[in-house]
């Protein structure tokens, strides 16, 4: 079992009892400690979300209806605050767990292209200074920039890779075919594939010092041309 497969199984089910998973723990002391921590966190999360319902809840609700409007409003306000706090707690835990999950950049990139179809029909002419302005607001990319125009840019927008703010561009290859470029700040939990494809698009990825670059285009697109344009203009 490789490290990526192990971590996916550990995050998904730290109590996994498969022979392969247990054998990996037996052979890797650090990973065993990691799973131990995940189990402890899982227990804390379960305990935090477990709320016992009082046996006399129905009677208390009926009694509350008989109180004065002033008392009822005050108690309703307290109830709503408690509910809001509970929801905020659950959302916070969910976001924290999401940030621990490995990010497959190729899968996310293809999903973005399929979902944001409007990006591929845009016909703007966006200058590299406008792109740099957006880059400056992305955590991890504030020092990155284009030093000159990387060919024609039809579209630019922000996008989200499982909680990681990134930049979404649509550019032109040598023949004018549209190619999508995602500029993503590097994080250790990201999985980068050099080449990938589905039944409609192909893609390739490369890395600079602080960023992952993912290109997605139709089969006829010249992704290597766009890669060269980016590598010659981006620092």
C-alpha cells in the first residue's frame, strides 16, 4: 500500500480493519501514531455531536407555549443563538476535515471545466496586468506574476480547489483553440498528475517554485504551446 492510498483510507476510516491497512500500520510506526491521533479526533467529534434528548422534552415545549410573549421571545432568542452556535461548530469541523483531505488536481480541474462552461465562450482580451492584479490577492501567489502577455487571455476568474483559492484562466494555443489554465498555490496534500484525460478533455500539469499549473483543453488543443508561453512569461 503506497502512502497516498494509505492516507486516503486513514482519513476516510481510521478504524479500517482490512488486512492490508493493518499490515501497513504494523510496518510503519509513524503512520500508526498518525492513525491513533485520527481515532482520538474521531471520538472527540462523535462526543461533541452527540446530544441527548430529554425524556420530558414534549412537556417542556407545551409549558413554554403557556408562558408570556415576552418570556417566549427571550427564550426563542436564546434557542436560536444556541442553534447558530451548534451549526457554526459543525460547519467549522467540516471545513477542518475538508482541509485535511487530499486534493486530486486533475479531477478537480476537469470538474471545473465541465461546470464553468461559460468560461469557454468568453471572447475578452485580458491584459497580463489585470491577471497579476488577481494573482496578488491569492494567498501563496502574491509574489507570483506574469512579466509580459502570455498570448491571448479570453477569461479570468477565481476558483476554489477544496478550500484553496486559485486562479482560472482561458487562453489560446497557437491555432486559437481555447485552453483552460488553473494556477493553484502549492500545498502538501495536493496530488499532481503529469497527464490525464476524460471522454471530452485532455490535460497536463507542471510545477513552478510556488504554484501548480494545470492545463485542460479539447483533444486538438496544443497544451505544450500554452505551457511554453506560461513558462516564458510567469515568475
